[in-house]
C-alpha cells in the first residue's frame, strides 16, 4: 500500500490508530506523510506530538470558493501548486507541512465558522490532493478521515489504494465496517483491512474477528482498551506506542 485511508465510526479510534501506524511505519524506515482530512476535529497534530498545526491546504488554493475553479481549470490562479497534474511532498511550501520526529503532516482545512457553507470543497480538495501527489518509493501517505462515509460520497477513496477500518465493539461500528467495505469495493480500492480497537478480552476479539471475516473483511489485529491512551487524549498529549500492551508492530506487519 502507498496511500491508506483510516476510516470508521466516530470515536472508534481512527486518529489514535493513524498515530500508531505512522510511528510504526516510520520506525520501519518509511517516510510518512499524515493527511488530516477531518474537517471537524482539530486535535490530530497533538495526537502526533506536533506543537502546532500546519497551515491548511485550503489556503494554498485561495480558500474554499477557489477549490472548484482550481480543479476545473478556471482558477484565477492557475499557477497553484495543487492544480498541477503531479507534485511531490517536497514541493509543498514550508508552513503547510509540519514535521516531528521524522513524521510529516498536512491538513486539508477545518470548518471554523457557522453558516460558512458545506464541507464539499474540502472533500474535493482531499481527493485532488491525494490523486496528484506523487510519492517516492520509500514514502507512504496515511489519511485520517472524517467519521462515517461522507468522504466516499465525495470520491476521496478514488485517490487511494488501501483502507483500514477501525472497529470498536458496538453494533453501529460493525455495521459501518460492512458498509465501508462495500463502498471501498465499488470504488476499486485494492485492499481493505479492519483493526479492532478498545477490545477487552481475547474472546471478544475472536468473536468480532469471526463476524467480520465471515463477510470477507480481513482483520489484522486487535488493540486493547488502554487507559493511558484515553488519558493522553484527555490531556492533549501524543499517543505513545510504548504505553500499549498490544504488539502494534505485529498488527501492522500485515499491511503490505
Ligand atoms: N485503545 C484505546 N484505549 C483507550 N482509549 C482509546 C483507545 N483508542 C481510542 N481511545 C480513546 O477514544 C477516544 C476517541 O479516539 P480517537 O480520537 O482516536 O477516535 P476517532 O475515531 O479519531 O474520533 P473522531 O471520529 O471524533 O475523529 C479518545 O478519547 C481516545 O483516547
Ligand atoms: Mg479523529
């Protein structure tokens, strides 16, 4: 996999798993770019241990109103980097990328005001950014998505090759996993996996795994409910792999 989107129900642990996956890939010698495409939650930069947010990519195209003109070729600023057919991570201007401990991050943009219109332009920007960015052989992109499936409707997954579904032990989360698997198949995503999160026992892990695998969803592993993850999130501290009893390295070793 080169470009992977982490999807799932609200609060299932997407951002947490993005951070754990980013650190694991980095430790294996991969250069990781995390793309924050969640237009609501502002805190991913803290989960990853950055001290500031990157400037939103939305600013690079001149704001929300310029998104559609930029990608339909009608832009007032056709020289916009993001309007090029291809660009690399290194082409992105400094303020738009933050880096910490070998992991880089960009953010598509956040909804900041009431009545500022729908989030569709951000979906289009995510889709076009992910489609046009070209990666070196040792680079990978991890996308932290908005909860639910809206991003499938906006075509974001048409620009990525893999989906990781985070499943917590709830009926809604399981149902959503099936929906995401079906939508990913429709759009031609090559690989779909699920990772279980907040799992209290080995019995629960195996019963959820069986339910998902019966419907053709490959489960790569289970992360336990770890109070330190919850506490770090409450205090706005980064998620640290060392705080986990689970062997995260073993889980992600199955992602190819
Ligand atoms: N394995 C875990 N053990 C304990 N708490 C966890 C675990 N995974 C996630 N959490 C907690 O659950 C909450 C939601 O996690 P997180 O923000 O990663 O979910 P999310 O899917 O990104 O949420 P959103 O849909 O709001 O973006 C946080 O308080 C986080 O600390
Ligand atoms: Mg999140």
